[in-house]
C-alpha cells in the first residue's frame, strides 16, 4: 500500500527555540526545524549541552518552547493545556530515561502496567498487555521482581516495556544506554531496533556515544542548540 | 492508585511508623483526656445530683439561694401532682432545708437540717449508702441521721438523744428531741460536719408547718431530660411564685467547672492537632522532595497534575487511617484499663470538701467526642498534605525529571 501524497510527518518542530532564564538567559535551542516520519529509528547526536535533551523534552511535550511549534501528525501540540498534554503523552508517547526511573515500590510487571492504569484499562487486560510487553523485551519471568532485584540492563528493558505497552506512536529515549556497559547497551539497542522493525514503533533517542549512533538509521547532529547535520544512512535501512 | 499509594506509604517504613506512632499516641492522648474530663464531669454531676440536688426541683422563685431554699411553699400539692404525673420522673419527694441548732448533753452546734420523706429520699439521693453505723430514717419516727464529724463534735453515739432547734412558723423557737439512729461517712467536710437528716413529718411538726415544704426534689429516669422536664413543669406551674428548674440552674458551679474543663481540653486538643499536622506536613514534604523525579516520570507517562495530587492525598489518607486506627486501639485500651482499675486523681480530694466525691475516677468512653477526635486527626492529616500535594501538582515534568 502506497503512502498518501503529502502525508504529514509523525512529529515536526518548526523554528523551535528554548531559552532558559535562570540568572542570565541561555539559549538551549536556536530555531530547530526537524521532521520525524513514522517508523524512523533516529538518533540525536551532540556533545553535552548541545540541546539534545532539551529537544527531546520539547518533542515529548515535557517542556514548552520559548518560540516555534511542535506538531504531531500536523496538529500543533506545543500550546495545549497541561491536562491535554498529559492525555496526549498518555496515548501517543513512550519514554525511556537514562537512569531507568522505574517506580521502586512496584514490581516490574506493575511498572509496565502503569501507563495502562492511567488509561483506566481493565485490570485483567492490563496484566495481559504488561506480560506481552515484558515478553517482547525478554523479561516475562521477571514480572514479579521489584526494580532493586533487577540488573541495570534488565531495569532498562523493563523501562522499554513500559514505554511500549500502550502502543505509542513515538518512543523518546534520552541517553538510554548511558548507564549500561557496552555489551548490555548493545543488547538494548538490539531490542529497540527489533521493536522498530518488527512492530513499527518509531524511536527517537539521544546519545553522544559513537557506537550507539552507529546503530541509528538517521542521525541528527546538534551543536550549541543548532541543528548542524542530518544524515540518513541507507546502509542501515 | 490505591496499591501504589499503599506501597508508597511504607516506602520509608521507619518514617511512616514514627508518623503512625505520633498520630496514634496523639489521638490516644486526646481520647484519654476527653474520657478523663467527661468521666470526672459525669461523676461530679452524679455525686452532686445524687447526694443532694436531685435532677429537677420545684421551689419558690424568690428564695435567696436555690440550693438551700429558705422559703416555704404553703401548698406544695399542686406541684407535687405535676411531678407525680410526669412519666419522666422516676421518684420525687418533699423536703425542708433549714438551718438550726443541734444540741447534745455536752455541746450545741449550728447545722443544716434536711428533712426528707425517708422512703422516697432513699431513691432520690444515695445518702443512705454512706451509712456506717445504725440505720437510715424511718417515716413517722423521731430518728436523726448525721455525719461522723458532727456526731464526734457533739460526742453522741447511735441510740443517744440530741435536741434540734429551729425557728417555727410563728417566729418562736421550736425544739424537739431526736434519737440518733445512724451515722454516715461521706468523706465530705460539708456533709459529715454540718448536715443532719430527719423525717419530714417530724420537721413539719417541729416548725408548726403541717403539709408544708420548701422544695420538691425529683430524680428522673434519664438525667439528660432534666432541662426539658424542668421547662415543661415550669410552664405548667405558670407565672406564679413557684417554679421548676433543672440541676444545672442549681449547681451552677458544676456547669462552670465543666465549661472550664471543656475549654482547657479544647486548647490541648488544638495543640495536639497542630503537632500531628506538623508531623504529617514534614513527612509529606520530605516524601515530596525525595520523589520529585518520580512525579516527573509519572507526568511523562501521562499522569495529570491532579492525579499526582490525588495520589499524595490518598497516601496521606491511608497513613491517617492507620494512625487513627492505632490511636483508637491504644486510646480504647487505656480507657478500658482505667475504666476497670480506676484512676486516682488528687482532684477528688479537692471536691470532697463540697460533696461526697471519690478520689478514684473510673474512665468511661465518650464515643461522640472520640469519633470527633478521630475524624479531626484524620482531617488534619489530609489538610496537612494539601500544601505539598498542591506543590507536587504544580511541578513541571521536565524540571521534575532533572531533579537530583
């Protein structure tokens, strides 16, 4: 089936600026234009302070741009109310954080279930979907464990399961392998790539690790808040 | 949410236990204080009405002192028939209270003479229960009962005679010999050192006032009905010189003590509530600062700010429920223990001067007040959570996620 002509990108930033005004004004992003299509496996690259996390936060609607817009499938979301943004994130986005950020008092399965709890999914269905997601990340036998009984790699895989359990259109991952050793980080990237290829989940992740960036099919480079390069790697597609 | 909230409550077990203990012991202390005050007041009222005042009295409105009416009702029968017809009245009796002189072979002393209908008075007051020697009064006899102290000062023993003198209706001094039939010991200076009890008929004869009385005292089936019964009787008696009043109007000092104690208790309660509130506020603020990043994660997952606020309130409610249940258990156990064993209080000795009063208070639960205290502790817990909860609700997800 061919795509309809002029189908809007999944996510698009237009002239996005972010200025932090703590003490003196610091421009974290300076007019970034970026389009991400459905199904992409894209990395945001750049050194610390280049604006990767800020851009991910803006795309993830966790923060508001000082200027410019963020749109999803042609709909501007950057000016929505706090509640509308929460609902949007709940339905459309998944997040994976550098330090896993699992809720320590919940088991792995309960952590994965949580987006579904917020969506008021019926408990039985919730549990089934959570176990499916854990199976996808290879942790179906670890559902009853609390995060402190899981290794860093396992915790991050639970975080990935939590990010995909509600079938979001985009998963944002901020330095997902930064706290993992290279082997475990490699496994995590294998998993993310598999979810992207097999299940069509769009991934946008940030990293400054060249080994990680090697795995992306598209690398968007940022430097001092500006987009400096946008490389598509046909060899990785 | 409930599951997450419950686990969050016990995330820092030691801190939560300290909070539960603070809440619980605070509530138990409140319940104990409430029970102690109410039990003290209950015993005070029981002793005041049960040893002298009665629940409702009918007497002349123009008396100088309501407690010891010095003026006579020349025809108390219409009022008596009202008491007899009132279904709330358990028992009633005619009385004469008058100051007079009681003399033995050795000495004469001033005394408060209480002339009563013995059969009825046994049920109106409990003076008969304080008898230590001899027997109680019998109607139509010339017997006299008096306290151990006055008997000692007069140097009389059961079976010996004394002479009572009081001013008769015609202004002359009436005098009559009475045989000491009983000696009571109430422990009260006033009762044991100043009061003597004789049958009403003998007093009427002594004073030359047949059929007269200066008060009608009634004991009700339920003391709570005293005000209503007195008001009804008073209305029925009409605007004349004879009126009905409840014990509250006569024993005003008890109402004053009660108001003072209630005021004191209220201040103590407010202080305890503030301590509980500050404890919870502190816990929730610490919990908030520890979990800012986690709230950021929840918000990133799509939790609305008010969901976060609700989560913190539910956590607090659970903590409040546990603390309240613990406090209720400790408070009930304390009240139960001191209800069985009694609590020795020096305040009993202070009251003893005025009336027979035990120095041991037997605590009884006051569930209405305890429920109020439980509800208030619980409510205070919720209110103390609001500032940190609202603060958490105002967090920006990106800032919360950066929180270290």
